[in-house]
C-alpha cells in the first residue's frame, strides 16, 4: 500500500479517543501497520475497527504510568507483528484541572504520572527495542501542549507535565540520535476532543477570541503534523517543537 508511512509499524498510545485515535487513522491511511494502545480496551478496539482494512492493526490495553505494563506492551507488539515498531507516538494524556491553591496532591501526581512519566516510559522501552533491533531509522513523536510553553489558569499540573514533555523530547533527541531515532514534539492548541469538552463555554469563548484563526482545531490537524514528523519528509528534524495552534500563543 502506497503512502508516506508504507511498510512502517507504529505504536500509538492514547489511541482510544481524541488525538490518539486520529493519529491511528492518519497513519493507517498512509500505509502504516498500527499498534493502538489505550487504558480503555473497549475504546481502542473501536479505534481499530475504524482503521483502513488494507493495513494490519491491533488493539492493546496499557497503563502508560506503569513500567511493567509498558514493557509488556512493547514485547507483545514485537511478538504479534514479528517486528519492532519504528514509530512511537505518545498521545496518552489526562487532565485534572483546578486552581493551584485548591488542587489535590493526588490529582497533581496522577497527571504527571500519565502525561510525563508515561511519555518517558514508552520512549525508554521503544528506544531500547529499536537499539536492540538496530533499525536504520525510527521516530518518536510526543504530544505536548501550547500550555506547556505558556502556562494556563487552572492547569498547574497539566502545564507542568506538558512542559516536562518538551524538556524530555529535547534531551531524548540528543541521546537517541546515535540509534537513528529522531524525537520531536507537537504542541496542540485547543483541539476538539473529549478532553476539551469540559471547558466552560465562557472560557472557550475567550480562547476563540485570542486565536487568530477563530476556531478550535480538529484532531486530524494534529494527526497530519504527526504523519510529517514520523515520515522521511522530516528526516533532518529532531529535538524540535511544532506548534499547531491556529496562531494561539497565550
């Protein structure tokens, strides 16, 4: 099957909904075999059912905050596909919004564990697998957020986690280049996903007002950026952040 990712095997976390699901769909459309992983088995099975039937795809249940779960996932994907994935997209993420002075410690830890630690664990397991397989080329695409750069009211935990993803991306790019692994990061603005459905209407109105393109983004628009960064079209790009925000820079 022709496409920018033809013949590639991609591991996508957070594949059960939102940006992760859109990434799975875009990668399959471009010819990649997809290992779609999510903590919600039913949701990720639904994602796989939506993928192009011309490519191989499988659903997996994973808790990205658990090293045992992540390591088991990577080994299972290698076994099921008889290959080592050469693309990893870290799209798993959660929010537990509240103002800093009211935020529960558990909610801070939970967001850091999924959004930041999860990205670290998947990148580590994937990087080790690629190094052992001695692949000629590989790519990690991390999903951060524009609020990781700017901060945002009521999102101290989320902003901190996504800022950490940026730092992790830049360090991983330096360390993993010797294994032919490129590592880049996408910074979405406000995208229409289940995660943003809880944003109050008044707040969303303010966000649209300061977004030059005057609309929220679509998951597919983030997925297209991931396709570019995963493909050989970006073969000399690593350690960078790509803002896909409609011009929003709060």
